[in-house]
C-alpha cells in the first residue's frame, strides 16, 4: 500500500476553510481524514492528478486527504475496495476510462459499475497521442495508415494493458481504418514506451505525461491526437478526425466517485469542494502541462458521460471480440 497525505494548515487554507471549520464544530461532515483511492501505481498520471487535487482539497475542507494507491487488475482491485466501502464520504475513487471499459471486456466484475458508485465530477479530459518510433518510415497519420495496410498483421501496437483506453482506442482505429494490427499488452506505459522507442512495436496510443521523456529525447514522434479538436498542448498536431477519419474520438479522462448510497448533502459538499480544488492555478497548470483540459462537471453531467462512454466501449469490444475471463 502506498499513501500520500496532505494536511491543510489554517495559515494556508485562508478564508475558504472558515465555513467548513464551523460545520466541523457542529459535528457535520467532514470531521476526519478523507481517503482518495487511486486504483493504479504511484507515479502515473492518475496519481499525479490525485496528489495535486488532494493537496488543494485538503486546504479547502480543513481535513487531511490521504491518497491511497491500490493498483492491480487494470484498476479493478482499488475500484472494488471503494464499491464495498461505507457510503459516508470518507472513501472516494479517483479513476480513469478503464472504469467504463471494464464492464465491456470482463465477463465478471466484483462490483456493478452502474449501481455501486455515485458520480461526483468529471474532473478533466485529455487526448491520447498516436505515437510511433522515430525511425519508422512515416511522418503523417495518413502515411502510417498506408504503411499498416501495406503490412497487414506485421504492425504491432503497444498498450498499457488489456482493457486499457489505449487498447480499445487502437481497436476502434483498426476497425474504422480497415487495418490489421497485433496487440502487445504491457504492464504499464513505461515498459510499453521503452519498446516503442526501441522499435519492438510500431505504434502506441500514449498520453502526454507518459510520452514526454521519449518525445524530448526524440525517440518517438506524434502523428495525431485522438480528440475531436486539436490539443492546446500540441496545437500543430492534427486530429485523427481531420486526418481522414471523421467520427473517430477517444478521450482519456479523470473522474471522482463515491460509493453508492452516500448522502446527497455529502455528495453536494464533495462536488463543490472538488470543483474549487481543481480550479486553482497550480492544478490547472499541472493539467495543461500534461495535455489535459479542465472539465469539473456536475454529477448529472458526469453520470451521462459515464453512460455514453460505457456504451461506446461495449460496442467496440463486441465488434473486436475482446473479452477477459
């Protein structure tokens, strides 16, 4: 178990903490530390965002916020822990798109994605990057598609694991572009990027945080981004949609959940506090540096987004015949 704790000091919290402090005096929520479970290892993009938001959230609510990394089974272990936690607002889940992909590919999950979680906010979205080794003889996305079509079954793509966003995103691309590629799953983005840079695989859906070091070292190159519009972090890189495949969109995201049954007043408090925490400049600067875009949605907007994302990946997994026992 890996934990990081952020304790808000009154001198740092400012006037925003005062109303919450009065609520604590009257015995209202929150009266102790809040645990935010991140179902992935420390050091990744989700963990980095959780730490940035956790620090500001702690200052906002006047209580410690503990970031608890519970990696394993593509996020399922940590997610299940939250699903089975008391719905009292003291255990939360900060997760990513694998949350909506898992129901599409796993025949059995120890929790129900629809019934066991209460959405708080879609915090941010980010594009994936279509990346290839620096010496692959293509320089545009269109050239890569022609290369793949000329080498059916000989082009392999890496992912950070079976059932990850990069895995399903590439399957969607293969289907839309009519190309045949071989999936090579890795245990995380770091080893996948190492093999991508070395040419053992020819393509990977990356995020900017994971790819940054290899891009700076000019070991890999970006051909396109997967969002419907260009990324502010990479304004000169075209989208897949504008490169010949309109309708293609794959969005990475960070979202905050509580266990189902959490009182409405507690969810409302958490939403307001998290929205304030993620809107401060140091957090938004961190997001933009990682290529992410602030959203800070309402719970209803997040619920609708989750439903649509889940349906999208269910259709992709069915067409590609992807399943995990």
